[in-house]
C-alpha cells in the first residue's frame, strides 16, 4: 500500500508532494519458531528495502507478518492481506489454485540450483534402516499442507509400500522442529522434516539418524495479485540481484533465481498422489 504525504501551506489551497513511502507487508508462516523466523528473514527484508528504495526512488518499508499456521499464511496472500510472501511449494500451489493471479517473484538458489532435500529420520539407536521397515511403526508428519512434512514424504512412503494402513499410527505435528524433537524423544518411531532442520537438531545434540532422503524444489517468493506492477518488477530484480552476505547467510541460501509455475509440477503430482491413503 502506498502512502502519499502532502505538505500543506496555511491559508492556501496548494499541496506540494513530498517524497512518498511504499509500505509493504511480507508474509511467512511458522515452519519453525517465530523468533527463528524473524532472525532468518529480517536481514533479507532490510536488504530489499535498501535496493528497492534506490530502484523506485521512493522510501520502501517492509514489515513482517508471521502467521501461526500454514492455512492462515496462505489465506493472507490469497486475500491480499500481505503484499508478498515466502511459501513452501505445496502452499504456493494451493494459493495459486485459490487465486490464479498471484505471481512468482523468484525462487531460492541452493548451491546454484533449485532443489534441496527432505529426510525421514529415526532415533539414533533405532533398529530401522529403511522406509520398508516402517510397517507397524508410528510416524510423525509436519503440517498437513507441508511439501516435505506431508506430500513428498507420503509419496515416498507409498513408493516403498508403506501406506497409512501399514503404519501403526501417524500424526501431523505442525513444525519441522517438533517432528525432529518427537522422534528424538522416541514419541514416534520415525518422522519427516527438512534436511536443514535435521542438521540443526543434530548440532544441538538430538539423537537422530536419516534412513531416507528425497528431493524438493526450493521455496518461491510470491507477489499478491494486487501488488502494483512496478513494485513486482522491483521486488523481482532486487531478489535476483541480492548478494548481501548477511542476508543470504540468514536464510542459508546462495541467492535467488528466476522461477516459473512449471518448476512446481513435481510437487503438484505428489499432492495429487492418494496412494498413501489407499486401502
């Protein structure tokens, strides 16, 4: 939303335009703790503010809105309550289905490519060595809309003949860190989470071990359908040109790449895959 301020001269019907401000809201949902999300994204938003201010010739300010759930974060973008957002692939696909006019700004660059890994892990001392050995075991998924925490991991399990019927039980725990913690404390025999969260838990001493990994497309940054075209262009070029070391270190990425809707076709296929729930 742009806010244009006017300098009013007493006793005269003259208004002189001062520098206008561009106020933007960036949306993200809590895939990890809210405090961790702020630490992760604020440096990027600061860098974008500086680059966009130069490009647009207007002062740009970006506030951050953290939704408590995937569903709320998705609704905020679809309904235009945030101007741009960073989603997981499945959330982007669901948002695109609800509002076809949203646009991909850029895709995160992970070591020069557009992919990263999800993992299935067990307790370090577990006897389980592969996904095929999960018959009769309990499993922790992430959020019901999570690409790794649900769709890709359930498709992987189905590929290895593990369905909901084969498991003793399963639950959706929400965040990736909660899945890792639950498996580490042996509340569940196995769980699915993103590789970066798994590695962070390991560094903090969690007794976990990977038994499987699978590829995922990196996360898109997405513009609201109501965002002005010049701001969309500025955001896209600012993201792709972003080289600020502090900002990139915070999000643990190597920058941004151009992206299109077709980059997410593999995830669409996994979301349509119903084999995990087959009888």
